[in-house]
C-alpha cells in the first residue's frame, strides 16, 4: 500500500473533510512511500514512536497527533525530539481526532456502546458534530454501583462517579474530555425516556454540581481509557481490507 492511497482511504472512511476540528486530520508527518507495517495508538507520544521504531513500522496511526489550535508553532524541546525521531526513521504519522470520535461504527463513541453491550445506540440529534454524543439503553436497569463495576471492568480504570440511582437504563456518553456535554443532554429524551446517566473520560469541578442538581448520574472513566477503542478499530479495519500489518500499542496513561 502506498502513502497516498492510505491517506485517501482514511480520509474517505472517516469523512475527515466534513468535520471542523482543532487540528489537521490526515497525514501530519510524511515518511516512507511504501506502507507495510502500521502501529496504532491513542497519542503520538515519544513512547509510542519508540515502540514503532522497535517494531520496524513505517507508519503510525493515532487519535491525538500534533499541530493543535493555539499550540506553539516552533519545533523545539519535546516536539522537536518526537518529529526528529519520525524523520530519522522515515515514519509516516497519520492522526484523526474528531473523525475517530464520531464514526458511526468504528469511532470511540460507537465502540464504547458496543463494549457496554447497549441496545438502540444512536447519535443524539442537534449536537455537532453528529456522533460526538451517543446514547443507548441497557438490556435491563441496573444500579449506580453495578454500572460503576461494569465500567471499571471495561475501561480497566478506577471510575470516578457522582450519584446513587438504583434504576439506570438510558445512557449518554462522549469519549475523552466531554464532561460539559452533560448539560446538553438534560432535556433530551430517547424513545420518551430521559437520560439517567452520562459517561465521559474526565470530570471537572463543575461537573459534580451539574450532575447533582440536574439529576443525572455521572461517570468519568479516564480520557485515555475512553479513547483506546476507536483507533484500534480503525487499524483492525485496515488490516482486514488491505495487505498491511497493524498492531495496536497501548501506552499506559492513568489520565
């Protein structure tokens, strides 16, 4: 597979051009023309780059890449070391941020719903980009404590939670730092039922008050943990459809 082909395939698969984002989506650092071995991961950290070098990968695919809005434009320090490592080893860096959050089947949010075994998974309307907040229904109502236990198992994290409902059925969620979307789902009903609980990666000071005062239980499962599964699913899709080797590398991050 050639670099330009992979760029086109990913851009079309993830509808990258249709989503306004905080960083460039697609090829961020140009490396090898021929692509045979891809390492995927959540963030283009030095540890992930070093892992890709050890595996003799020619390409890295991530959710969190570089060149963010309001980020310093100079290539010094940590950023210089990372990009120098990519250049010296002729490694491509592909990064897709919101497109990997919102993809209807492979995205972070879709994958969360799938791993929780939810029913009637839908993107909530009127919240853009479409798919940034999804909802789904548990097969049967469970308690706050039971949901905490399930989330801790699925995300392999100590979950931070607010609330104590005994009958949670309808969930909404946004991967990563989506805690502020809790306020957007307060008045939304799905099939005539309100949202009982909201899940995201992080929790802010004000999130606790919003959850308590608006009657929605809240669960923070870790930013990194909530965004593992989208880029992994995209990598697996590539390996299934093209003659490339893809390996997901999870660089531990407790945040």
